[in-house]
C-alpha cells in the first residue's frame, strides 16, 4: 500500500474513532438527561401529591376539628412523623429542642437537674443531681409527677415532661408531686439554673485493680477529656483492668465517639471509613 494511502486510512480511522466516541458520549449524556428529567417529573408529581394531601388534611381539620388547630404544631408534627417513618433514629427538632440538644452537646443545659422516668403510665423522679435546683427544692427519688405549672402530666411522655420542666435559667417552674408517706400532693416552686451535663456520671474501683467508669451521659464536647480524667484517677489507684459502662448511653457527637475509641485502640487503627 502506498505510504500516502496508508496515512489517509489511518487518519480516517482516527477521525471515525474520535467521532464515534463523541457521538457515544453525547448519546449517553442525552440518555442520562432524559432519565433525570423523568425522575424529576416523578419527584415533582410525588411532591404535588404529598402537598395536595397535606393541604386537604389541613382543610378537613379546619372544617371539622373541635377548635382550629395551631398550624405550626400540626406542621411540626407532620415533619416529625415523616422522619420517624424512615427509622427510629431520624428526628425533627424545632428551634427550642435543637437549642436544648446543642446545649447538652456542650455538656450543660438550663433546667432543674432532675431525671424523669416513665413507669406503668406515670412519670416518676428517677434522680436529682446534688446541689442543683431540684435537690435544693426538696424533690426526691420516687416522687410521682402530677402537674407542671398547673398542667396535668398524666398523659405525658418522658420527653413531654422534660420540655415543660426545662427553660431559661432564672425563670421558675412549679411542680406538683405525689410522695409516698404524705396524704396531700406537694407543690414545689423551683428556679431554673445552668445544669452541668457530664458524660462520665461515675467512676470508682470495684475491687483491687479493677476500675469502673459509667459513660452514660452521651458523647458531648467534653466526653474524651472527662474519660481521660477518670482513667487517670483510677490509674492512680493502681487500676489494671476496666469496666466501661455504656448502657443507656444516648449517643451524640461522632468526633467524640472516635476520640473515646482512640484512647483504647492502637494508634493508627481505622475506626470510621
């Protein structure tokens, strides 16, 4: 084959390859764009259906409910239900709940320093933090919560109770409780204050050389520092083995969970990928 013809053939082949590649990429791009348009249309249609159903539900509530519903409360409830439908750990926080969560992550919150537990359909005081407002006011373990600021707590969840009891430091909350051994309910007016929210709730030596740390307050900004401090105290008591109690730990900041794991694992160990 003459050299000139060979170069022409090669040039044509290269041109056809490049052109074919460009055409194929354009075809793939068009198919992807078409698929995206179809998906967007489906999403838009689904959104219209959901919006229409929600609007219709609000109209029915306005027309038939005993009293006109508070729109913000209904909307927030709908958002919460949507996220709970995904899994038990997805939640919607309103501005107040989000602020409280951020405060807890900073290892503090505004409240009275009480732990509430729900049992057999009633709310009970599970514990009070020493030196905190609830303790100073005389609230005790086992007190049954009847009302908060005059509002009956009979049908409340544990979360409902905490929402009503917590509030800005310096404000007051009045609790009515039923106490074993008393014939009449007790009314306690308590001034809220800034309450520390430590991650490490307790640490001590179980027996010689065996230490115990209760890391049950979640993973907050100070968790790893608190843990190192507790470990140091136990090591000074000649601890050689450790029981790390994580029961009922509600979770929290991923970075702090990683730092806690790094305390116990060899340097360079991959924890999260």
